[in-house]
């Protein structure tokens, strides 16, 4: 079911038929280097557990480019715990978070991630009334950080040892988009 279309980008709800795309993408070491970790390749069981058997309020989506599935994005309104952790505990603004990856490596470095984020920001602000959108990419993921900065995100603060990745606690940047 469609969430939105913007130029060549389509974002639609994740469906059970998409599980094979997630298994393919999340067993590719190039993708895992940045998302989930190369020590955590996903088989069908893990994909079902991680993406289908969750009740955490996230809207899980497949990203299509030119009609072909190329990646994944999820968005969610920040809950009290995340608001507090990120320093937003004293505001009642609507703040959304996103997590995403392009699983088709041949689609990297072509501006598709930038197009995806521009369109997702427009959707969250116009349709979900988000006042801010935040994310927390690993500090070493320079390509993603550059993409987000091109879209207007700013680095707010370094979250030290924030995310477990490949056996180590990794630093992440809290990044914020505020129109």
C-alpha cells in the first residue's frame, strides 16, 4: 500500500512478500558494513523477527526507485525515552525519527538517498506535522552523514558509544532537521 510517490521514488508499506528483498540486502557485507553489522547477516527467520514481529510504533516501508525495490525506511514519532536521551524531554513538539538504508549497492552514490530523504522530510512535515526530524547515524558513516547534511540536517551532538555494531559500541551523531 502506497505511502507517497515523489518523482522516481515510491515509499510503500512493508509487505510479507518483501522479506526476500530484506534477506538479500541484509546478507550483503557491503550493506551490513553500515546497517546491522557484517557479524549479523539476516536469514529469513531474523528478518521476520526484526522487521515483521515488532510492535514498537514504527512504520516500516520499502523504498522503490523507478518501480524497483531498492531499500528500506522506517519512521516513528519519538517516545519519551528517546526524547529524554536526545535532549527533547522538555518540549511537546512533534518529533519523528527515521532509519533507512539503500540495499541495492548499485544505487549508491547516485543521489537517490538524497532524493529519498528530501521526499521523506516533505512527507513527515506536511502529512505528519513533524516539527523536527532526527536520526542517529554512526559517526564513521561519512557517506550517509554527507547525504543528510545535503538535505538540511545538522549535527547536534555526538552520542558516544551509542550503538552496538560488529562487536563494538560505536559513536553516533544525533542529527536534526528543523524547517
